[in-house]
């Protein structure tokens, strides 16, 4: 089965350059799992999951700073979502580590692509609309 990589589109943009750059990096990390040599090597998959977790934590911290500066009204809920998303990918990584020979790379890619896509497309774009709206200084 061939996996298509995630393609960045303007619909993923939140309108804040630093956060969009972060999102592009996250897409690049997840896309590493779409390469045949990556998804067929449990060691490479674990390294990519570790990279994804590390970068996600840094990104969430940056995003939360923007939200606080913009007085984002649902900041508390979004922060709780970030914490839950971090736990979700960490739990998945632990599950993969424990069963690395039985979880195919395609499944890992699909999990990460879904995890990332839903967050950026559904949650972060809402913040982008708020932060770049009239009268809000997010930067």
C-alpha cells in the first residue's frame, strides 16, 4: 500500500508566520513516515515519533504564548487539548515501542497524519481566525 504524504495547503494556515512555519515542520516530520525506508524500520519509526513529540511540545509552548498575548477566550480549553494531544502521541509511542514488530508503519503514519491534521485544521485555524481578526494584536 502506497501512502501519500501530507501536502501543505493555505487552508492549514493560521495566518501567523511563526506558527505556520511550525506547522510546516510538523507536516515534514510526519511525512518522514510516508517514505518506504522509514515506515519499514521500527527504529526509524521510533526516532520519528520521538522527534514529533519533542517538536510538538516546543510548538505548543510557542502557540500558547501567542494565545495568551491575544487573550484568546478559549485558551484554557485549547491548552487542555494540547496536553491531551501530547499524552495521546506519547501513549501511541509507548504502544508502538511495546509492539513495534506488529504495528505496521502505514498505521503509524495514518495515526500521526490524522492526529496532526485534525488539530491544525480544526483547532488552530480557529485561533488563527481570532488572532488575525480586526482589532486583535497577536504579535
